[in-house]
C-alpha cells in the first residue's frame, strides 16, 4: 500500500480526453509498462501535448491499458489532450515527499496521519511474542539493570538432608528460563524456613544450575553438587538457640539473594539444595513441619 514507481514507463493516448476526464486509455499493450496497483496504491504520471504543455496526474488504478486518474496535481492545470499525446512516469516533487514521509493510512502495526508527519503504534501491536524476539536490549532501552523476565515457585514441600555430607535437591522449587542474551545475568532469591534438628547445628544452602538439560552443577563453583564442600555453598546457617530457652529444633527464617551469569542462550533451570555438611548427626531441613512457605524466584536482568 503506497506510492509505486517504474523506470522509463511511457505511453501514448489511444483516444483524446477533455479537462474533466478521469479515465485515460493507452495504445494497446502499453499499460504493462506502468506499475500494477493494489488497493491504496498509486503513482504520479505526466501528460505532455505536442506544444509541451504539462499536467501531472495521480493514477489510482490500472486495468490493462486503462488508467484511472486524479487530474491537475502539484499545481498543474487540467487540459485537453489529443490522440497520440504522451503520458510518462517522471520523478515529481510529490513522488519524493510521499516516498520519504509515507502516505497517511494504516501500515499494519502503525497508522500514519498528518500527511506523513504523525506515526502512531496501533493498539496491541506490541506483543509478548515480539518482545521475546530479543529485539529489546539494554542498549536500546538506554540503561542496564532491566528485568527481562521472571520465573518463580511458591510451595511448602519439606526436604531433609540427613547424615554427614548429605546434600538434598529441593526439586519442587525448580524454575527455568530461556535467556534473551548470553550476556544476561540471573538474580536468584530464596526465602525459606530452614532448620537443623540439633542445637547447636549448622548446614548450607546450594543453588543448582542445569543448562539445556545437560545435568545439574553447583552454580557457585561449576562443579558437582553431590559432595560439595561448605566453601562451595551460596548460603550458610547456624542455629544455637537452646541457651536462649527456645529448645530443640529452632527454625531459621532465611532470605538470601545471589547473582549468576550462565553465559548461554539455552534454557537454564535452577533449584535450591539443602546440605548437612559440617556435622556428624542430625538433619538440615527445609519447611520441616510445613512451617510457612518457600519462595524461589529467578529473574533475568541486563
């Protein structure tokens, strides 16, 4: 939809026209030299008589050798033309203006008005699918730190890590995202009720990462989750509340935030692990006795 042009298109009139005619018939076969026009398409053409009088017309339709025209364009005057006078596509001022500014009307996702001066994005033109096509970057937004997408899970499933060096996956809290960019980082937030069955007692929280279904690794060290050392943990908790009169099995209401940079555009899954690393007895627990809820949030940021 819009202005059309063609190189060196010309023809001659098969019949004369007066100054009010809106239909021009070309010599048989010459119509094919001019552009085909769909709904809303047009081109500008110039009529020339034997005295070199000129008139610019706007051609809004072509049916084989017959042109439908709007007369006297661009400050020219409608005249009478005779059989054999020429009509040509020439580059006129309005041709350039329309090509540069666009013509008013619906252009799909954008509506143009004000003779090409106002461009308005249509309602519902910006969709989640188009945003997800990596078209919006921090450079185009003009600042970094934007949250591109979020995944989270909320639950009360309980997990235990019982015995020395045991690390248990909290699989019910697994989330996954497909990064928009390999340079993106992931902001990981864990809020959970964590407990140790003995006092004093301590344990560790680990974050597992799985890229493209290739297996779980410790997001902190990049190494194995199983048998990870306490220095590979993302978080550490220590409970020693018995001297304060709280009795055994105290609950620690933990909230921690981490940053990970997986450097990939493959789907990345995360989930927390609870570890009983430094003690020889008891259990490290998450949501033991269904205390409160665990909230695990992963956000892609730039």
